[in-house]
C-alpha cells in the first residue's frame, strides 16, 4: 500500500468548459452554467453544473478552459481564484489541454486533475483516490462499470494498467466475446503527473485526427486532438497508466442532452450526490 497524498498538498486542475453543447438544442448558453435546481428562488442555490465540479475538486490552482459564451462563464465564476484559458478553436479535449500548455508550465504542482465541465457528481473522495494513484503511476484514468456500455469508450487493461482506450466506433466491430470482456468505460476524467504531461504535449500536438462534423448546416473535415491519444503516447513510452473505478455509476453521469440534464436534476434533488 502507498500512502495517500496529504490533504494540504495542492492539486492543480484543468476544467474543460469551452464547448457549445450542440445537443442541448433548447439552450443557447454555455451548458456548464445550466442549473441543477432551476426552480430555487435564491440564485446561489440553483447550483450550475460548473460550480458543483469546482466545489468538489481538491484545493489547488484551477485553470478553466473557455470559448463558447466565455464572458458568461467568466462572469459567473469571477469571484473564484481561477485562471481562464482561452481555447481559440474548438478542436477536441486534447485541444483544450494544448491550449492550457502555458498554465501547466507556469503552475508548479506535481499532481494534476483533468476533468469535464459537464460531469458534476464526481465525489471529492474519488478525485482524491485518482490523485493517490499517481504514487505508483504517471497517469490514472477514472472508469465506471455500467450495465449498458452504450457508445462509451472502453478501457483495455492488463492487470492494473491501461493498455489503451478504445472508442465505440472501433470496439463495436470486435467479436462478441471480446466485447463482453470489456467491462470498464472511460469517464473522461484523469489524474496525471505534471512532468509526464509536459513531456508528451508535443506528441499530442503532432497527432491531430480528422473528424467530420456538421457546422452551420455543412459537413466539414476538422482537425481535433484527443486526450485518449495522450494516454496512448504515455503507454507507448512505457509510462504506467493506472485506472480506478467509481463506486457508483451515477458519479460519472454526464450532461450532454436534455434527457441527461433532466436525469441529473432528478438525481440532485433526491439528495444522493453525497
């Protein structure tokens, strides 16, 4: 057993809040500001998704990646000690990390968390467990074990280490037996050692993927970067990438469409978050 990181040791964090949330068709603003309690008469009790995440992170420097409706995000969080990181082009989760490169270089914390701005229910203890895993690894991936894997990316593991993160568009064509053996899905939340992260940022920057997306009614080829490629680079360089799973699948509940938002609000009201 390794000793956990003392609670008074700061942990830096990058929170991604730049995206449009294109599947939230009825909402025009930044989805990370959507309230979990919209009916609360007191604005302070409406609990935007982003505030829930920021409250649950370990203490330490925070970089908030912004783009879509960034002035609204900055106004809502201006009372907090945050560094705002502009992602000039919406070019994927890896693009958000590349945009944060200067913040990473200037913030001398050995342990970092990378998390999404629309996954509000990860518990403080889970973030701590993820960071504690860095005692024996350079990176740790948060996973969860759902009854239905749907179209999530999955962790392909070897014992206690991650060999790769495989997206649905690839694992859907695996033989049924191999699919059934893939139990752990990727939550998109990571802990990483700063030194290893800085080492592999150039590799990530050199590894764009071309994806086709509908923009303003037209399908366009766009270069995007993905954190999963950062994981692949670390594995290829013989860095140890660990994983842990949540005790409750609800912790990794993401808010990416109106049905998911309704489910998150119902979950929050039931008081099960803690």
